């Protein structure tokens, strides 16, 4: 039996917020701020910590990408994955991921961020991916998710749908926010990444 290693992405394996970072990468500032105005009350409530991230993300995504061509979204996703791979990964966590690979552990990125860029990035890293999937119809993004926002307890639900935890002798998990608590508590060995991107043992 091998071990299972679960990595959150934004703020953990990645130094940046890739979710909104991808939107800034695809769209110019006038478009981004024009669309953001449509969900301004939610954005204000989000920064006031009274509107949860798992509700904010789908609304912002819908405003930005509804009716956007799938081929363009995938093109920008590939380009953004290239940028993230070379310029935005937390080197301490990347070395930890590579250590797990050297030990022949099963490594999985588990993230609420989007498959548009996480799929090509996971392929570059040689790891499995569980994340939020976007919906498309007639070669356009619908503006909705094809899956639930992969955060909080949903991370565990999607993990169990994909893998059998009993197949592993131990489970490692790495996270940086409340949305990772369920995954960290699920693991035998849990590690917390702080705002300075330093890793320490997670205190349950």
C-alpha cells in the first residue's frame, strides 16, 4: 500500500490567487471591472467576510465567462498554466510534492479553482486533479459549473467518489484556509501553509 498526498492549490502549492488571476490574464481591466460591478454587493460582502468564497466564485465566474468561446478559454488556460508552472509555484511545496512522487505516493491536487488551467498544469506536474469543472454548450462556456465548487466538505466528497481512501496506508494533506479544514482533518498527516508561504504541522 502506498500513501496519498493531497495538495490544495491557491495559497498552498501556488503562491497567488489563481482564480481571479486567470480572469485578469484573459480580460483587460475595463472589461474585468465592468463585469465586477454587476456583483459588487457580493464582492463587498465577501471582503467583509460575511459572504462565503464558495458562493462568490461561481457568481464572479459567470459574469466573466458566460458565452465565452471554449477554444479561446482552453488556449488561455494552457498559457496561464505555463505561467503558473514557471512563475507562481511555492518552491517549498513543490519540493514536497516532488518528494512524494519520489516515494511513489499518489499525488492529487484538490482545488476549488478551474479545470481550464489546472488540467494542463496537473499534466505538467504529473499528478492527478480534482477541481471545479466548467460547463460548456455549443462550443461556448455557459457561465455555470459542471460540478459543485470544490471546496470545504466537497473536497472530501469528490475525493471519495474518485478514490478509495482505504487503499492507502496513510494520507497527507496540505492547505492554507478554512476551505481546506475538512481535507486537513481527513488526513493522517496534515500541514498548514501560512500567509508567508511557510509550512508547519496543522493543529486540529
